[in-house]
């Protein structure tokens, strides 16, 4: 098989997977379905993407590269740690501080915690959560591709960082005697250092 054929089949696989993802963002990209859509054998797909995770990570990175080509995570003039912390701070900035953070958590409580969950409210919350997860996982995939993170499960790493972000966003809504900025900075540095050094 020539390099040209390998490249074109890989591109067809990525294009097919991105199309399927665009049609149904919640769909799992099964090897068989993506191979059929791309018009390649499952063996060819496995050659380019040995695992389903490898395929998903590549598709996720390609999608976000199209959506946000100027994303902070791509700024190689700063360290991987600084870039990831900056991206996480962007998420926290949306949550606000003080009254803005409290108002946001009140809305979440009223919509998703206080009432008995319905199929509609559950689906709405899961869609929001899934999009947030994809975003964090994308940042980690970019750093993995650069070799800044040891091999491992970026999905698990993303869940860990999302849990840290949730805790910090709640802390922003609560009274505190300590400097919020100092505490937040210390926690973000510790979390990112853990992710960049551990094989999760």
C-alpha cells in the first residue's frame, strides 16, 4: 500500500467520522459503522486507528481545530501547563464570582437538582455536560499529541479536571476568608501538574 493510499484512506475515515458526529453528536463512533461510511475495511481503519479511543480523539481534535483555530491551547509560546491552566480559567470565568456565581448555581439547582428528573431535563443536562467534557478532552488531546502528557485515558483526565472545576465554581459562590484567587491558582496548578505527570 502506498503512502498516498494510506493518507487518503485515513482522511476518508476522519471525514466519515466527523460527518457522523455532526449528524448525531451523542453517537458512539463504532469501528464498523465508520469503516462502512468511509468505504474502507475495518482492518484499514484499525491500521490507522488501533483503538476506538484513538479514532475519537483524532475526530475531536479535528472538529475543534475547525471551530477554534486560535484556541489558547495552541499557543506554544507558553508551557503546556500554563496553556491548560489558562483554558480552565476561561471555563471558571463564565461561572463568575460572588452573586453571579450564586445566581448560576441557583438556576442549576432549580432546573436539575430540586425537581424530580424528567427525560427532557436529564437529556438537557447530559448534553451540556457532554459538550463541556468534549472541550476539556480536546485540550488534553492536543497536549497528548505534542507529547506533553504521558499515554493514558484523556477521558478520565477530563473527568478529573471537570470535577476540580465544579468544586472551584461552587467555592466561587460561597463565602471565604481566604483569597479566592490564591486558593484557585494553587488548586489549578496542583490539578494540572497531576494530569501532566500521571499516566491515568
